[in-house]
């Protein structure tokens, strides 16, 4: 057994070596194989190393119809790519062999692969009709009578198409199988027992056709046999088989043959009607028709030897008796081939353009020539015209290579028109032509050259994204791909204040792009002068030659400023972020007679000035910046309201608000100034600020300036405390002695706190140092105080949280209206509570009534370690 296996293995190896030596590889794959099924290791069978199949672009060459297979570029295996249906590809032909061509580059080689699609049992037998009606006369029909049945057809071949028939059990009928030639088995129904219509008027049987596949498939047809009386002689044909041959170019209406059947009965029982009852293959229904009276069979469709070369028809002759009887015969129509198909020339691969320095013998194109006819009609000879400088070389049956026979000179001839001619051996001969255009390529010896080495481009900022900034052009005198230039941004960086100070230098490709074909320079995003002033980059022009050559040009892009930024007002030092975008700065005069307060919730700036301030005294300073440059960033300040000549003026370029004349009581207690800040751009952009100036006595103004400085150093804005400094200053009557009294009360408060803690927590000294530092309470510019019990809040300090809390009932005055208010009016009070944690530095002004309540308590069972201080004013 081992020796037999070794012998078989040697035979297979010898066959594979012979196939490779002959340039052909054979594979076999069953039909209906799933997509991705490996048919064979093509790269390995062709002798390629691992990875060589992908490097040399191993691929299949299409030949006019879908092959349903493909070559894997990675593994080089031949795979099933789509559904393989042997019946669709080859019909009844066996074997079903597909001829494939495989192309391999570097060097260019072609291999021929023969793929045999083997049949599987995927088609069940099919009867022409699901039901067959038979009429059999009693008495006249004797046992042993035969009734031909319409056999089933199976699209498969070989054993899968070998049909066997069985009949459902019955005592009156049996089944006899007649072999028709070498192809078909025709079932016949044999009467085994006389029929009695009165006993059983209708017999219903099932005829089952089973093919020879594994597993086998079946098809059924119901036989309905009606037993009738009368006519006892069936028509008889003068021959059982009619054999006819017709050329495939026979025209429609051609007489195929004439069948004749006779019936010895008399009258209507002897009148015969002809009909075709069975077509093999089923497409024969469209090919012939029969005259029901004369029996003439004529063509009703065209014949094609390449599609079907043999037709089988079953003819039935039925008389007009009651019941009618029938006779049957068979007609075999053989189609003869004629030279009706011209050769077909396919260009499977074309390597153009051909370089002018290509050597003699270079393969320019691969061609496939075929003819669907058979015999001499399918033998084809080929040649090329003109004969120089190209020629044809036969590589395999039906495959040719167009090769170079003479040296090329592109300067003499830049392109060749080549015609491949083919002619078959039929009579008359048919021919085909396929024209090829073979251009000759140039050698890449010239680099692209720009018209100038440096391009200067000016672009305004805020340009639209995608706007064209410039157009560059480089010339390459070479031909075809060697002269086709593509452009790209090679290198460069952005220079500017924003780019340098922010994220550093940025690549030029983030700002501009160059169209690879036209050389147009596009803006990828709107340019901003405030971010970028100068952008210098290189544009590279590269041709498509091998190796590619390139040229460079420098582009300097200057961004021009636009007036696209309005002036922005700066916040004053120490003001809260929620004060808004409008700000003012207090003048640092030696007399400290003016003060600029924070911005109120409505965006108003507050300032104080002393009565009798001399002309030129700086009250406030408006600060603004403009992100633009040049004239677009040059700011001027204008007093917009009041329009009339008032006691204040604004410096045109400094922004300083100063007194235009000495201030007296006739000027009023409050002045509201609307100041406009404009730049010098076209069109000009502006911003506005509202400044409310309150006039106070000299000592009140000094106190307001001092409390402002203390408030700024403590990082607690007046807006955060809910204090309307303008209204308080206008209505309060502060005195120096009141400030001293408040400081004394604060000192007493701290002393009481220390004494209480020392008396209660003396055994636990750690508790005295546990809470936070002592809170200092000082005076400020806040006006009269009013006692309120509406709100209070306390905070318990636990271990590890060293802080003291002070609850403050703030003044009950709401912010003043935008206009000046009378000096002796006060708004309706409303309480507002603020809590200050850790070391809080609070300032208090003059008061009308003061009450300090110290409440020390602890809710836990352990000695208290929290301090609650409630200050009501």
C-alpha cells in the first residue's frame, strides 16, 4: 500500500512539473464554492518566493467574461471571488474548463491557468409539468400497453444527471425505463392489469425522478389517469426516431422535418393532431413549432452551435376519438457549425508609453485572440501592421506578445499607430483588427523653473477662507509626465506678535495651501494681522519624471492691517471682575482730592472730587487699548455728554478727566459723564464709558480716597459688599471723631473676646491658639449705619479649620440711579448680608447707631472650639 502511494505521488509531481514547464497550471474547484475558498497556491505553484507575488503584481487578466476567481495580492493564492455556477458557465458541456491568464511583472511574464469547475448535485430533476393527464380506454387497452411519459431533466452532468424513476405502488401499472441513446432514460407507463372504469374511474399516481448525486435529489410529477371507453387504436408514426441536421445559420421558417402518424380507426377516431410534448433542453420551445394538422416542424428561432448543438423533441399524435388515443415519436435535431463568428482580439496588458531608450525585445503589450467557432473555423492566425518597429510573438495557444524589434527615437517619431490583425480559417474567412496607440516617452532631464526666485505677496487681514492670494508658475520643457509639474508648500513659518508670544512658530501649511496643478496659493483660514504679520515659505515644483526633478521659489506674504478691533476699556486695579468691561483709574494727585470707585452693576464708574478743586485737577483717567496697529490703534477720547460746557473735560489722547474750572457748590452734588473712545481707522470704531463724579467736602473726599485704598488692598470690592458708595457719600455726614469711636468699639470687642476665651478655656490652652488670627475692624467711607435684625449668619469652626467669621449687616441703601440725586434724600432701606472668612480686613464709616452683640456658644458636649461673632450695624 505504501509503494502504491509513493508511485501515485511521483506521478502527480511529474504532472505538475510538466504543467509548469508547458506554461500552464491546472486547478479544480467544485461549483457553488464559497467566496474566499482557496483554489490553489498559485504563487507557490509558479515558483515564486514569499512576498514576490505582491511585489511583482501577480494578477489575473480579464478575457471578456467574469471568471469568478481572483488572485490574493498578499498570499498569491487563487481564490473564489463570486458565485461559481457550472451550469451557467458551461451548460451541459463536460468538462467545464475555464482558461485564465495570469500576469507577472518585472520581468513581464504570462502564465496560463486552466480551472476546471466540477459539478455538484445542486439541481434537482424537473418535470416539464407538475401534472400529467392520461386517458386510457378500457377494453381496448390490453395489459402490456405502454404509455410514454415525459421524462425529467437535470441541469447537472455526469452521475448527478443520471436519473432513475419510481412509480407509486399500484396493481394496474408498472414503470419501464427505456434508454434513449447515451444521454437520457425515458420512462414508460406499462399497463399490467385491465382497467375497469366502473370500479376505478380515475387513477392518481406519482412519478418520482431521482438523480445519481450524493445526496440524491428528487422531482415528482402527478399522473392522473382517466379510464374511458371507445376508441381502441392509437396513432402510429412511420418511424420512432427522426434525426435531422441543420446548419446554425438556418433562417426562421426553415422546414426541419415532417412527421407522419396513421390511425386504422374510422371517422374522427382516425383524425390525428400533432403536438410537441417534451423539449430537451427547455430552450427548444423557442426554436421549433409543429403544424398540428400536417406534422410539419419548422424553425421559429435562430440556432447557435456555440450555445446548444443538439435538440431532442417528443412529438405526440392524438386522434379525435372518445377517449382520444395518442402515439409518440422522437425528433433529434443536430446543429452544424458554420463560420459565423469573427475572431476577437483582446489587449490584456499594455505598457505605454515606451521609453525611447527601451531595449530591443521589450514587451509592449499582451494580446489574447479567440474564435468561438470550432474546427477550421476556429483556427486563427495573427500579424501586426506595419511590420516595423514592432512584431508579434506567440507565447501560448491564442496568446501573443507585442515586442519591440527596432530601436526607438522619440525626436523622430513620438507616437506609433499599430494594428493587430487576425483571420480565421473558415470559408469565407472572417477577420478582426485591434488598433493600438503606442506613445514614446521622453527622458526626464529638465527640472521645473520658476519665473522668479522670490515672490512678494500682500494680503489684507480678515480675508475669506479659500481666497486666492497669488498664482505661481514653473516651466518644464520635458514631455508628458516629465513636464507635468505639481506644486506643494515645502517649508516656512509664521512670524508675528501672536505667533511668537503664544504657541511659537507655526508651519506655513496651517495658513496657506498651494493647488498641486495650477500653482494657486489659497488661504486656509482668515489672516489676522494681530496674530501674523509676515509669513515666509517655499513652494516646490516637482515634475512627474523618474527620478523626479524639482525647483523652489520663496514666497514672502505680508499681512496688511484692517481696522477690525474696537477699543477695549481696561478694568481698574483692585476692581471686581463682574464690574464689566468699563473701567477708570484714579488720579494720584498729591492732595488726594479725587477717587475713582468700582463699576456698578449698570456699568457706571464712580469718582469723588472735593469742593473747590482748582482747574486742571485730574479726577479720573479712562484707560483703553486697541489690538490694531498704526492709525487703527491711535485712540482719542471725547466727552459726549453733557454737550453743554461743564465743569469737567477729557484729555483728547490721554483719557484724563480733569476739572475745566474751579468747582463750587453751584455745580451740583453729582455729575454723569459719557466718554467715547474712538480710533483713527476707516471706518472708525468706538467704545463708551459712563463716569459718575460726586462732589464732597474736602475731609469726606480724603476719607473716601483712604477707604478706597484699604478696600483695594483687602481685595474686597464695594460692588461685592453691596455698598453704593456714590449714594452713601452723597447722604452721609462723616466726622473724624466718629472714626475714632468705631476703632475704640472694635478694640473693646476684641478685648471682650480674649477675656471670655481666657476665662472659659483656661485649662485647654490649645483652644486659645486653635482658631484663626484676630479680626481687625477699622473705619471706612461707609456712611450712616442702621440697626437691623432681618438676617444673621454664623459659622462654627471645628478642629483643623482655623478661621474666624464675622457677620455684617450692610447699609440698607440701594445703588443710586444714573442721574444725580438730591443730597438730602435716601432710598428705601433693604438688608444685605455678607460673610468674610479667615483674616478679614473690614472698613466701616460713620454710623448713626451701633450695637455689637457677642454670642459665644457651643452645641457639642466637649469644650467648644468654635467662635461665632455677630456684628450688626
